[in-house]
C-alpha cells in the first residue's frame, strides 16, 4: 500500500486571514517502508511571511518570490500524491491550507477519509505523553539533529520514520492480542510463574583433567593477570 508523509510550511497560522502555503514536502511510503521518491517545492505566496513563521521555517518572502505560486505547482503535487493515503501530523492544519489553495483555483478538496493524523495516533497510543514530532523522534531514537529549522521535506522524512515506528508497534500489539485470544499465549499467573528446576551435571575426573590441560594451552590468560 502506498502512503505519503506530508508536511507544509505557511506564511502564518490562518488561511482565513489570508495566510498561504510557502513549502510542501512529501515522502513516499510503500508497505510501511520509505522507498525513496519525494516531492518538494517552495511556493511563492505573493505576500509577506509573518515574523513568527519566518522564525520557525527560516523562509522569507525575499527568498520565496523567485518560485512559482501554488496554481503553477499544484498539478505536479496532485500527480505525486495521486489518490493515496496522506500521513500528516496535526492534519487539520495542513489539509485546511491545502484545501483553501485548491478551492481558490476551483479544484476539489482533499478528502479527510484519505488522511492519517499521527498526532491523533500518538495521543491515543501514548496518553499523557508529549506528542510533538520532536518528542516522537526522541521516543523512537530517530535522529532529528539536522532539524535546526522547520522544513517541509525534512519534517516529512522524520514524520515517515515516526509513522512507521508507531505502525509497527500497533501491528506487534495486534499480533500479540490475536495470539492470546486464540490460545497461543497463556497469561494465567500459574503459567507465567512456573519454575523449571535447574539440572546439575557433575564433571568426572577425566573431563576435569581434559579441562585443565586445555587451560594450560592458553597463553597469558586474563585470570593470571588479575591480582
């Protein structure tokens, strides 16, 4: 099954207030493995980037104005994602911005039923624990040291790794539960506490002599160096 880890950067927090997309990054996942193909583009928002957003992403309008606006990169983006599932952290934010951009040029919105929200997954799976992308990277020992600023492609790459790790955990739990429900695993206290008595095998004189002869052949053994 093909899925796409997706992230966007924007000029601000609200498309209702006119904020626009400035960067899109996608990473292909097939059968819960990162396969290599990616989609990445900067987008000319045709407006200034807020100081708060520029601080987070490091992107400014003076840099972005050299790139194409969303209507000119839209088709390539839609061809890459096709009809496959989209994996997004805090999906309402990114989907809201993408669908706003699509609506402005008369293209049908991306449907919510094709979206996996890893923020929702994390909150359900690890209640009470931090569920930011950085926190999840730490949980799974995913190296995020290159993430000095938020960038759509690097965030999509980290998100893909996080999603795969969470999916594997869920699969393992599902297999365990299935095995238990089918009687392959017995969780009763009596079985789990069953003690197997150790068996003792005494060496006879011939075996002891052979052991000592073998030890004599070892040059400069460590036990002779310990005082």
